């Protein structure tokens, strides 16, 4: 219930309060990967990255964790790490059973297709 409260605080723009709430929840349950993912989402910079990798350490096969990890690598331009994480995601789960991985594959296909079209037009 308190995680719902944290999400609401964050959506209302009260990011510091949401972060504080999640940190409090983590003191009570430090092995909850969902809480670490939300800390990742509610923060930025090094704190966000550390929270994401803590969630991955706890449960590397979590669809939510893998989605955040893939998004992190893709948005930060770490393409080699992105493809390594994508291979891990494929190993842990069948692509067609994980809509997050499937949607990222569609996105990648679109990006690759667009870049190929652009190079053909040059």
C-alpha cells in the first residue's frame, strides 16, 4: 500500500517525498527488487543506476528489472551493454512471453529499418 502512496507522490511531482517513502520501505525489506526499481525510477544519476543494479542483483530474471535495464542501456547509449542485457533477457524468458522485451525488439527493428532507409537514400 505504501508503494502505491509513493507512486502517487511521484506523479504529483513530489519526487523527494516519493524517494524518502521508498527508502523507508527498503529499510524494512531490502531484498524487494520492485522497491529498488522504483527507487531507480524516482531518482537520477548515480543513485538511480545503483538502485537499478541492486534490483538486478536481487532478481535478474524479473521482467520489470530487465525492462528497466534495457531502457537504461538504450537511453544512455551503451549499445554493447544493451545487447548483452537483451541476450540475458532472452535467456531468462521466452521473448514472446515477455511483452517488455518484445516491445523493445520492435523498437530496435524500427530504428534499424529507419537507419537502413536513410543510408539507401544518401
